[in-house]
C-alpha cells in the first residue's frame, strides 16, 4: 500500500511516550536534520531508543521522535520504521493507551 493511501490519524498513535523501540531500517537525513548532510545515516537498523514525543506530518502520519541514547540524537520516524520492544507489534493488539482512552477497534 502506498503512503498516499494511508491515514493514521483516524486512530490513536501506535506507540506511547517512553516506549522502547528498535529501528527496522536505516534512517537517513531527508534534509530536515540540522548540521548533517542529506542522505547521511542518522540511525541504523537495530538501534534502540525511546519515544520522546509524537507529532503529525501532512495530516496523515504520526511522526515519532525517537531518542537514540547510544548516538545521542533524537530522530523522526514513521510507524513502519519502528518495532516495539515493550509490546507485541501485532496491529490487532490493543495498546494500554487505546484501552484507557476508549478508542478500541
């Protein structure tokens, strides 16, 4: 499915503040990370970090600010670029946040 067909904002964020996550792929600078060259690797597949904040992009996606302690940087990632180390990533699993907000599927 193409990114243009996905609208994540119709539901709650998949990840929670403070949740431990792992990068599923290398993350490169798309030009939005200061003092780094475009295309430079900011995080490598397998790097582990924590969700610091959750924002949105294009009224379509959640963007997760992930702090990578071993690199000392915070980078923006989409859901498809991350996997949880605290919960099963099964989309059918209900996160504690969704359960508490009453936004169950």
